């Protein structure tokens, strides 16, 4: 079994608690969350990220520098351009779960619990909205 698929068994005294809090601090900026979302399926250049997110390349570069420092993204050179990608799936999953939690804040039946037919999975059962 892969270590990544095991449940977290760390206790409250884990040496990683402070580092985990730093990861949350690093991802507490909406632009950085948007960068992770933009990179979840494909690598992109600074200019592609800037266009997709609606910020200047300078602002995107500053945020990417912080994400590089936190070992969330890594660049590769393509000529004179840097192409960025997520280092691993953990930031992608962490941001996805944060977005799912945000959906719960605004809806009793968040989108990620809905099936294609509009039914909602509740406690392992499927219910149709309005029933």
C-alpha cells in the first residue's frame, strides 16, 4: 500500500503540525489557490497563468516564487520561458478539499455531492432535490 493512501495517524504532538500550518498560510491567498487550480490538469507559463487568473505576470511571478519556496510548484525551462507545474498531487487535493468545504458553507447540497441527474448523496444514500 502506498504511504499516500494511508490515513493520517499523526498525533497532536507531531513535528509536522507547525509545517502543516505554514502550508495553510502559504495557501491562504486566493491568487495562490487559483494558481493551484489552474495547474491541476496541465503545466502553464507565467503569461498563461496571468491571462487565466486575470492578474499581471509580475503579480503571478511573485506568487509563484512563494509557491516554489513552499515546494508546491516547480518550473522547467523552455527556451527563455519558465513553465510551471505542481510538484505532486497533495496541493491539488488540499485545495480541492478547501473548495469543497467552501461549497458546504454556501449550500446544503454542494455541487460535489450532486450526481449528473441532480440527485444528492447524503450519508451514503441518494436523494432527489425536493424530496
